[in-house]
C-alpha cells in the first residue's frame, strides 16, 4: 500500500504520516527533507539558489549523508527548500529516488506537496492535509516557545502565507489537491483526532 500525504506547511502532515507508517508498518519518507538538504547545501556553499541548472546539479549529487545535516528541520531550511523546489531540474532529479522508495515492500507513506499529483499518482490512498494559516502559524509559534525560542506570531503568519503562495503558484508540480484525494482539515483537531481521521480515510479506501 502507498499512502500519499500532501498539504501546506504546518498542517500536521508530518505527524500524521509518521503515525500512519507506524500503525500500518510501512516505510516513511518525509520528502521535504530532500528539498531542505539541497537548499541547505547550496546556502552553506554560498551558491545562488535562484540558479535552476546549478540547483539541479546539486540535487543530482545529493548524498544520503546530506540528509543528516544538523539544521534541516528549522524555519530557515524550510525557506531555502521552497526556493530550490521551484526549479524543474531539482524536481526531476528527485523523482526516481522517491518512486523507488515508494515501490519498496511493504509499501510506504510519503509526505510532501506533489506526492498524490506527480510522484505517486497511482497511490491507493491520498490525503490532503490542511488547516487555516492562522492555526498553522499558531502551531509553529507554540513549537518554538516549547523549545524556549523567541516566536513572533505575526511574522510566522506572514512567512506561512508567503510560502503557501510560492508553493501553490509555482509552475513545476505546484501544491494542489489531487482530484481523488480526501481532504483532511486539522484546524479544529488535536494530534490524536487528526490521526484517527486519517486512519478512517485509509480504512474507507481499503474496504
Ligand atoms: O512542514 P514544512 O512545510 O515546513 O516543510 P517541508 O514539508 O519540509 O517542505 C519544505 C518546502 O519544500 C516546501 O515549502 C516546498 O516548497 C518544498 N517541498 C516540495 O516542493 N515538494 C515536496 N514533495 C516536499 C517539499
């Protein structure tokens, strides 16, 4: 079974993907990490993130060790990721890796922006996880506060809106819901409720 989970930043797709993978004993790939690693690698080397061909070269040379970089999870890496993710050569370089991962037994949960539309259009289950920008910004700022870091809600909300616009507005594999995906709005759901709702979608598809 392949489960494709797509949606905007901080909608809860990562947590849902991880828990579905554990529950159904499937492999899990957080595809955002690939774009984050490419953005980080280019920024660390002082390369121009707007150079599509150069970004494609970096993407083709991506090494598993690059995914172990200490600072891939933060907001800055997310920004860098969304800048390199607009380049068609970058997306093309990552297709085979993601599809091979999905094809490996016993199956996989992949989360990202274009899994149900471009990477695994034949996935048995597709879930589009979303939440209002305000709720997503609140979650991001709560995460930062929990880590003892400074969190300016208004700035985080502005960043989320900006990233949504960039991810949805780009020409190459934009963030959009596949026509056969189930919509899961987590705005009013806690983590356990969101997971149960996702499981109900999987079970309905399997029947
Ligand atoms: O959870 P969050 O959205 O903050 O981060 P992420 O899922 O790691 O994605 C970071 C950025 O990578 C996104 O804003 C997208 O621009 C890009 N991305 C993509 O284009 N395609 C994917 N399959 C996954 C991520």
